[in-house]
């Protein structure tokens, strides 16, 4: 994933969902530049703390901006509150506690006020099961991991249209069925072209790499999602599927 990004030589990167920091470490290793600035938006504070620990163990300077708090409600529901006025770039790697699906004017104003990005990455997006109990998101009617991924990607297309420089790249990577036929590739590309239809983006390429799901205890497991055609995907083999869109 990071190797494909190298072709664009990005210096400023906006990352959506840092996970455990493995992706950020790969980007920094592959791009091998001391001039890179990364802003990563992550809703899960545990992921932020793990990422910071993993990056700092490599001698990297990392800033964390905590700005969200949980407001417990009845029946195991909760609300997410956001503190305003805390956003600024403090180092070359900034981990910002943010939920891309929330209405967050403070975050949008901040991102619009700083220098444009050369690349925006959203890799293997997933979430924890308690997200279904978040009252802020009830109006989105998210019923599955597929719904969640689609909502996040749709939001990122719109956000990237505002924040990328001309010629910048939006790189979306999913896990899924190996797209080794023309029909499967066209289906994926057409789906992303539909997502990008409300923006100026040109969906430029599809590439994939066959891989095996890691057998580890703490991870977001891949779950089959039935597309609009009603066809069940064949997950006897899996792939990382990379879709890249260029900002005109």
C-alpha cells in the first residue's frame, strides 16, 4: 500500500483511521523523507495510544490531540462530545481524536485553514461493535460493517475533494474477494465512480495484492458483504484492493 503511494511523492498526508500505526510506519519507511507531515484522524482512543506507542518506540515524535469524550446514556447507549479550539499542528506526526462521521465544524474549519494535502489514505477501514450504540450516528442507520465502510468512504470522498491539492491522490484500500475477472474489476470501479460522482475526482486505477488474513487475536475481522447484485463474494482467497482517484 505504501509502495503504491511512493509514486506520488507526497509530503503532506491525511490518514483516516490509524489502527495500530503499522500503516503509518510503512509510509514513513517507504517514503523515507524527513519532510513528511502526517495528520491521522482516529475515533478510537485505544488505537491512538497504541499507534503513538509503536511510533515512539521507533524514535518518532508524535503529538496526540484528545478532544472527544463519551457521555453515557440509558440502555447502554452513548453520545460523543467534541471539545472545540484544540486543533493545531504540533509536530510532523499528529494523531487527532476525531470521528469522521460526526458533524464536526471545528475539525472541518481546521482542515480547511491549513496547507492542502498531497495524499489522503483510508486503508482497511473497520470499527468496534459498540459503534452501533452511538446515538450521534443513529440517523445514518448503519446496520453492518459494509454500511459503516461505505458511509466513511463516502464522507472521505467529499472531504478529500476540499482538502487535496490539484494532482493529489485519494487512496482507498479494502479487503475483499480477489478481483481477477473483468466483471469483478468493473463492478468495483463502477461502485467507486458512483461514490465519487458528487465530487470532481477521476477514479484512475484499480490494483490488488492477494494475501492471507492474519491469525491474530486483536483485529477487525473481514466479514462478507453482499453487494447490490445479491451475489455472495468468494472469500476462499482474499486480496487487498487499491482504488486511487486523482484530484483534477
